[in-house]
C-alpha cells in the first residue's frame, strides 16, 4: 500500500472509530472489549456498526431495562449479572461472553475468544423467557421436523434433487446440501458445523477463521455449532434486533409467502392488510406493551401470534409469547389435513397407524395421542378471541370461527377425495407409491395430490382464517382445488385406459 493511501486509511479508521465511540458513549456505557471491536469494525464492516448503534442494545443498559415496570420491559431475566448491568450490549457481549459454551465454533481473534454464530442460549442471558418459549415452538424444531422425517425428506429430495432422464426412465437424484440450504432450509434452518479453519489476508493482517458449513443461515430451526436449535435473528434481524421489524408483516413474509404457506399473500388482500398498508405511517411499532387502537389499528402477524397486547385502559388482552401456536388450536398448513396442534414441538416422534411420521392417517383421522386435547384447543381459541375482542364484537368473532371450522372441514374433505384417487392408482399398480415401498411424491398423479393439500388446501384455510376470502376462491383456493381434483380423476381414467385389456380385466 502506498504511504498516502495508508495514512488516509488510518485517518479514516480513526475518525470512524472515534465517531462510533462517541455515539455509543452518548447512548450508554460501552465495555472496553466492545470498544476494541468497534475501533476495527467501524472501518472493516461499517454497516454492522452503524446498524448496532441504532439498536436498543446500544442505547439502554440491562439495569435500565430491568428498572422499567414489568409490563414495559423488553428484558425477562429476573436479575442482571453485575458485569453486564451497567454497560450497553455490544459486540463482545454477544459474540464473546459465552465462548465456553461454544467449544466448536469459538476462535482467537485479536486477543479475544469469540464465536460467529450467536445462538438462542446467548440471547437467554437477558431474554430467558423468550428463549424458553421459542424452544417449545414448532419453528425451533423446523430443521429436524423436516429433514428427520422420512416422509418429508423424500419430498425435499424430489423437489431439490436434480432430475435425470436415461434409457431406464426418469429419476430424481438426492439433493445436495447447497441446494437444500438455498431452498427449504433457508427458512427451516441448516445444520451449521465447523469443518476446519482458513487464514485470510485482511486489512488488519493475516487472521484465521473457522470454516462453517451450510453458512450463512438465519432459519428458524437452525442447528447451531453449540448444540442449540433456532435463530432469534430470523425475526429480529442483525444487528438492530428491532421489535418494530419483528412486528411488521414483511418480516414474516420472508418465509410465509409462497403457495405452500400463503399467509402474507392472504394478509395483503385482507381488510387488515389494507388498513396496515394504508394507515401504518402513524402507528407505533415499538411500544411495549402494544396498545390496540392507540399504537396500531389493525393486527399484524405479531399482534395475533406473539405480542403483548393491552387496551387503552391497560387491561391485558394477550400475554407476550414466542411460542407461536399459543393462540392457535388448529395446525392448518404443511400437512395433508388440518389437525389439532402437536403436543410437542418435535414432531418426528409422531407415528400413525400406517407407520408414517404424520399426525393424521392418510384418510384424515388425527393421531390423537400426539395432539392437543379438545380442552387445550378451546383454551387456545379463547386466547385468540381475546385478541379479536380488542376491535370486534362476540357475534363477529363467533361468525369468523364458525367459518374457519367449516373451511377446515371442507378443505380436508377435498384432500380426502384426492387421497382416494391416488390410493386407487397405487392399489391398481398404475403408480408406484407407499404400498410398493416407493417414493410417494415422484409421479405426476402423486405431485397433483401434493398440490391438493400443500398449495390449495392451505390457501383455502388461510384465506378464511385471515379474511382474504377472494384469495381462497380463485387464487390457489376452492376453484383450484376442484379443478385439480377433476384432473386427478381424469388422469386416473387415462392410466386405466392405457393398460392392456388383459390387465384391465384383472
């Protein structure tokens, strides 16, 4: 590097570091270790530092957070460790404080021992209730529930694996890790492991870093190198970790927008979504608790599923929860049939009478031993109705949930008819599936069966649950369900007609 350029770089680095330091000092007290991080990273990754400076972590110490009235706290720990109480939470506190719990991914870095992958147990230092809630959440087990379930694993391979046509026919090859990480596991989470080290020439000289497999990833069920599962940064993205961002529907849309989980598309065309897009310039997305009618005037995803809600008199309508199904009696997407929510977040232990890891039989009956009781379903619906009651009368609420019950009944029935058609094809040897011990997802009639529930059944139920009724008719809804079912029946006729006469007489 030329001398002039080197001097300029040093001056720039010093200026940025001083500005960052002054800003952090004015916002709160900063640890010496974090200050050292800022001194370098203000030059190397200035965007990260600037993001952190806007965060609540950089502005409020844990002691100040704990001093707030209980209902207004963003911190759930009962007592803050003395060494953390009066400093703001910065780089060193998140990436180095629990290095002993990260034996696999910790490494030496400029005199500090740090880890790249900040996991829920790190966040639990200040947010233990939220971490415990999330660990009991289906999201926290999203990787295992997908990849450790043989049924779903076959569908992942069929979706992400390369297709190959040879003289012997059409074949699907197993999916590779990179394709999975760029597909299903971008949301479900990857299995992040340390596979070695690499030395890089940086602006601060040569440095050695761990090599992480299946990285980067912020999937909700990520398997972390410290042995934990989940990623708080899925919703509270780095490095602001904003409650405002987590409460806006666009964050949920990252994983809940496709035809398999059309929550955001339905929300967009609902009355609630219209109000949010039209009026939210005047909303206060950061208030804790969140006051219905004052801070916001229509629910977002977080309002229905997670946030602490109060009315203008301060009466609690819903307690904060990071267990996203606490207010949900029904599980309405991702499975062939809607069914009561599983008792445990790890659904791989569920086995139906047919030996499949599914919470229902192929004919729709729930595997009740693994699912919540009718009493628990009623309690969860009561919690959701309390959210609705912030704006709606009981008559409105009763009518809404009556429609949802009917929507679940009819969409499940349409899936059952599709299953009957597919079962006939299997039994008659016109398709190779479960009775033959073959992949049930790799033939045309089987793929149409998947669409019947994974796309169209889901859309019908989401549209009713969230008030996006037009989406539930012609946009992957009831019309498409009926059309797909007819096409399956017609295709079965075609398969039968294509068989030799001798075979048809058997």
